[in-house]
């Protein structure tokens, strides 16, 4: 494959996380030559990086947060707990890499520093941090929806001389909190998983909270051998159910409005779900919690009452009460988070009334005082959904960069393709259900669709495909239309880009996973309606591979 200083492939895949790993497997099955690049030293993506204490699957969890493409894989892998810890998910992904011999086509420790479309050749050229160059007809961006760490720019933060860690870039060596005064910024999923773990060891934990959050009991428990056996026996039916479900999990879609029930009936359901715990809380809820303000308030009030009940100190409890529409920020699963505030070694600073002014070498200074600290944990999240694509910043037709193209809006069609960037595909990009869907299954389904389009191109002697600007605009309107019928866009969140200063602010994910997969299948069936194709510039048989 190496001709001079440039290597030729059919496809370059960027990222060896859950999506990139599947992309590699699928493309190989199609008989294509593939090179995968990843900056990390092994597979896993998000699961490789996010090793902070308490990191666990905080979605519907095992055994259904997994690939579905291989019956054998399902049959042979045992999951121990419903909310698998990070090391268990990584062990599973390592098993997948071994079983399908993925690593031989992955170049680790390698960042793609430039990806550029060569219009005459109808190919992409990529340049890497290790000095390599590769050319490919197709590029798949499996760069992760939650992988570009958001590090807040707070005065003096770089002067802080103690240990400082971001949850999404956690060290591989053990971190000890023993006897230390630790400040944690951030109370999203990562912060809420980390804080109780740190508090168990540290001398003192100061939680610096900007937005109080609704968090729900994780309900983590062992998966019994009978449950695993059941899942295996009924795998085909469960997989079918996953395909039909809104979020890609084997659950029934809910159709009942919260307002059909009396307040007592609602309370009883919320209590039952709260006691059971787990992400199924949201999947077994009423259908209109994220749509109807009154329905939403009924659940928000329920959770606020729970926080008041759990947290002993009423002043602290009051600071912990969220005031946005429940579920309109990513729902969080917790394990002893609110109870942590009953410990003597934990204090809460409400940054809305007492903001951070600066860091010194040894402390964080807020408006009302100075907090001496030995360690700072940044649980401040990610430049989500679009951030990793922008970090890659491919250059499309005419050398136009993605940063230019996405200056005001993340233009795309089907969440998979971008006008002006022929033959480049995204997995879990803006405009797709991405983070609103079971991500391994979503990666399989998106990659399957992309693979079919590649086959279509090669079968028809076509050299390039990209969406028309009309289809991008119509898709953007469809995504916005669905989102605007809900309460989601009315809350500042990483879903709306509000966590990153200067980022275009709007809700960019396609809500309604199963509908999305039907939509993209229908478009393929209509000869890829909305796409513009270009004949191959190469003489027949001259395709490099
Ligand atoms: O990030 P987040 P995360 N000053 O953006 C605060 C997935 N996940 O890493 O809410 C002060 O949710 C910010 O405040 P605010 C999951 O989908 C999965 O926790 O913006 N505070 C917020 O409290 C999740 O939703 C798993 O006002 C600042 C926090 O930092 C997603 O990843 C585990 C600040 C960031 O919360 C992201 O979760 C963990 C500033 N300058 C996460 N900047 C598993 O399944 C930010 N904040 C294992």
C-alpha cells in the first residue's frame, strides 16, 4: 500500500473508539483496505480516556450497551453489572479488538493533523503527527461526540501549582486523594460520579457548582446469570426491539401523558422508578415529560423534594435544587451523590452567588473568600457533538475548512455528510441522533448506511458524493423542527452548545432515533435523494487501493 512517501487506502478512519472500531470491522468485511488513526495508545476512545474514579455507564447499561453485529460476541461476553464500570467496558472493547483482530489496521499514538480533499483526484490526503501521509477515496470521522475536553479559562488557573486533572483526560497512573484538599469544578455526569469517590478519601472536598442538577439513583446491581442467559436466548427479539425503540434499547416506547394520571398516581410511578433506579427511569416515564411544561414540573418537583429529604443541611439542600426543566440537560445517574453533602469533609460553593475570581498557586478564590487546595479536578465536560470535528478541521472543496463552513451553524445532511466535503462521513455527528441513542448500535447502523452508499458509488462508477445545499437546509429545518417541539432547546446545556463560549447555540441532535433510521433508509431507497454525485475521474480499473 506504500507508494513513495504516501500510503493508499480505500478508506481512512479517524478514531478507534466504539464507532471507529466498528467502522474498521465493517469496511474490512466489505473487502476494502482501511487505515485507522488514533491519538491514544490503544482502542477505546472515550472509554480509554475517561478513567476518573466512579466512571460508569450512565445510560441504560449492560448487557445492552454493546455491539449487536455478532451473535457470537453476544453469546460469549458476560457483563457483571447493569451500570458497568469504565474498566469493564474497556475490557469488552479490548476483547472485541482481539476477537476481530482490529489492531493490525490501527495506527495508535497518531493524530491526524491535516485532512484535505484533492478535487482532481477525488481523494482525501491526510497528514499525521508521526509524519505519515495517506490517500483514500473515503474518510470516516469517528472522532467522538464527547472527546474534546472543555478546560475553562479562569484567571490564574495555569498558575495553580497543585495537581490538576480533567475527568475526560484522567491519568493512567493511580491518583491518591488521601489527606488532600480537593476542589471539583463541575456537577455534570462526570462530576457527580467522581465527587462521592473523592470524598471517601480526601481530607476535604470543595464542590464548585455553577448549575445544580437533577440526578437519579443509578440502581447499579449485579446482572444475574439467569438475566444473561435470558438475553442470549432472546437476543433476536431483543435486537429487533432495540431497533424499534426511540433510544436503541430493548424497551417499549411510552405513549401515556403524565397529565392523564392524578398527582397521586404520578407520585407513585416516580417513587417506584426512583426506588428501582437506573436509566430505565426515563424510558419507563410518561411520554410528555420533555414536551409539556406541566408534566415536566411534576417530575422536577418530585426530584427537588427528594434532594431536600436526603441532604440534612437545609442551606446546602437549597443550593442543590435545580431550576431548569428536568431532563433538558443530559439526565444524570448518581450513587450517593446527594448523601455526600452530609459528610463533614464536603462543602458546596454556589458559583451563581459566589463566583470564582481567580486561582493562585495554592488556592481558589471566590467572591466571598479563599479556599486553600492541593488538587483541582475539572469535571467540566466537553466541546460536545461538533467539537472533535472542528478540532480535526478537514479542508474540503476549494480548500475551505470546516471551521469556516461551520462558523455559524453545523451544516450537514442526515448528520452523516457535509456539503463541500465529498466522500467524508461522520458517525454520531451533529444532525444525527448521536448522543441520544445507544451509541454502539447507532455506530453500527450509521456505518451500515455509509457502507451501502460507498458500494453504490463504486457500483455506479461514481467518484464523489456530497449533499446539495438545499438538502442540508431542509435537514437543518427538520432537526430544528423536532427539537423545537420539545423543551430541550429552552435550557442551556452541552446539547445546545451553551457550555462553550462563542459556540453556535442551538440544539443540533436529531431527536427520535428510530424515526431517523427509517428516514435515512427511505432516502437511500430513493436513489439517495438530496445527494449530488460526480462521475469518477479515473479510468476504469485505475482506482488505487
Ligand atoms: O460534562 P457536563 P460531563 N465554571 O458538560 C460545569 C457523558 N458521560 O463530563 O451546567 C464552572 O455535563 C458545568 O456547569 P453548567 C454524558 O452524556 C457519560 O459531566 O454548564 N463550571 C457542568 O456542571 C454526559 O452528559 C458517562 O453550568 C463549569 C460541568 O462543568 C456527558 O458525558 C460518564 C465551567 C460539566 O458537565 C458530559 O458529562 C460521564 C466553568 N467555566 C459523562 N465549565 C458514562 O456513561 C463547565 N462547568 C460513563
